[in-house]
């Protein structure tokens, strides 16, 4: 898709309830689930901007921004 | 690209919401806000009507007009709002308890009358808010807090019920299938007449814990594995059908809605009061 665009993926720690859905279902394995359950964005450059993590987050905690 | 953000339809200042980790309600709320934004409806043109239950809290988080009713009566209130002011887009957000258990009678008659409303029914197969009791959609033999050894009753198929009663648009999806969820919400809202979008939704805290797993991730995998397209479902053996459910559109027709018929038969024009 828009592979060469720069993406900023942010997780609002005040909203995230550590359900693990984003790390489990991202096809590009952009997130790493930390021991405390918090997802960490590890390889944002792999993101294909499918938006699925954003839309599937039950707590609306994920924001994707395209930085051009 | 539309610049209308879904954020215009949410009261994010009320977040974090009350729902449990991994509850599907938040995913449906997000999809609902995106659908309204993509349709370009102004928040003041939309009335979100709810009843009681976990999903009944959703009206607290939307920036449209909101009417929070009593248990099972969301469609009765929604009918009144729509007929009082037909220019409004009226959407009832209900759980399986509201829609087809306590409110089952309103549901079949709203579909039969073909009132121009959209019903978004979150079906998590139990009464989550009150502690996980069985509802009219809990499948046969499923465990709930009030059927610890298994439910002795079969559950309603909400889509079949709506179809038999006469709804113009009937579809089923899940929060895992979030793109189709958003698109079906848009189609249902645009359809004139009664629309039903059933969303089979995870409740990891109760139904999931007793029948699937308490982990949110496992509940999402369950949706991914169990949901198949309508065409694939139709070609399954009866045994396989018991292990799956169909997602997609079941009915999409244009029977004249109640309001159109009423004006025609009574030879009148009612634009609604403001
Ligand atoms: S999906 Fe959302 S709530 Fe769940 S772990 Fe990821 S950011 Fe947190
Ligand atoms: S947008 Fe898609 S690819 Fe990018 S992090 Fe989210 S799920 Fe992964
Ligand atoms: S009890 Fe079930 S339906 Fe209610 S918020 Fe928790 S997970 Fe969601």
C-alpha cells in the first residue's frame, strides 16, 4: 500500500486496557506485547496502514498518523 | 478524501469507557462513529436511542442526539422519535436482551411495519451487565450464570426473525470483521425502511469465560474461526453449520416503509414538527 509513507502510531496509555488484540492481529507484527500487557510499537516502518489495529482496538486507544 | 473525522461523533472526554478489556462494544462504537462520519450526517441530524445493558451505555459516548430509554423499549422510543420528526436519522443501539428478549415484541413489529429505523443489535449471547444470565439468543447447551450446566432452550436467530417479520435490510457481522461492520452500518443507515445489523460480539467476562475463554484475543479468534460468508455457509453440511454462523447480507429490498404507506393511504403529508 503506502509503504514509503512515514507513520506515527501512538497508543494512549490512559485508554489501553491491555487486551492484546493489536499485537495479536497486526499482520506486519508492528507491536510487541510487553510483560505488563502493554503493546509497544517496535517496527512502525513495517506498517501498511491497514488501520485494522486502530479500528479493532476496543478502547479507541490507537491513533495512526501519516507524516508526510 | 473526507475530512469529516469520526471524532466529531464521539464524546471522547467521557473515555475511558466502562466496558471490560476486550469487550466488543468499543469496536462497534468506533465503527458507528466512522460510519456516520463517512455518510456525512451532521450529529444534530442523528438520534441514537438506547435501552439498558452494557451496550445501553453507548449513548453516553456519542455526540449525536441521544435518548436513553428503559430496558427493551429502545425501538418503541425510536419509533416515536422518527414519526414525530421524520427528517431525523434514528438509530437504535441495543443488545440481545433489549432487542429480542425483553424487547422482542417491539422488534418484530418495528420490522413488520418497516419503520425507517436502523437497529444495531450487539449479540453477545447473554446479559452482561447484570452478571451473565442467559438471554433469548443464548445457544442451546451454552453455559451462563443461570444455566451453569448448559442452557435448555435454543436461541433466536435474530436475522431470520427480522427477515420473517419483513425488514428491508438484514445483515450480520462481527467486530473482528471491522471493515464489513462499518460498511454494513452505512448501508443499513442509508436504507429506507427497517434495517437490522446484528453484530456477534465478544463478552470475554461472561459468555466468553464460560464457553470460549476469558482472554480477549481468544474471543476474537473465535469470531474469526466461526464466521463464514453466506455463500460458504449455504454449502455446509448440517453438522458444520452447527459449528459456524453466516456473516453478510441476507435481505436487501425496497418494500415501502411505514411512513410512506401511511401518507399514501391517508392522503396526507406530514413533514414533522420541530
Ligand atoms: S487493542 Fe487497544 S486496548 Fe487492546 S492492547 Fe492494543 S491498544 Fe491496548
Ligand atoms: S495499521 Fe495495520 S499494519 Fe499498521 S500497525 Fe496497525 S494493524 Fe499493523
Ligand atoms: S460484561 Fe461483557 S458485555 Fe459487559 S462490558 Fe464486560 S465484556 Fe462487555
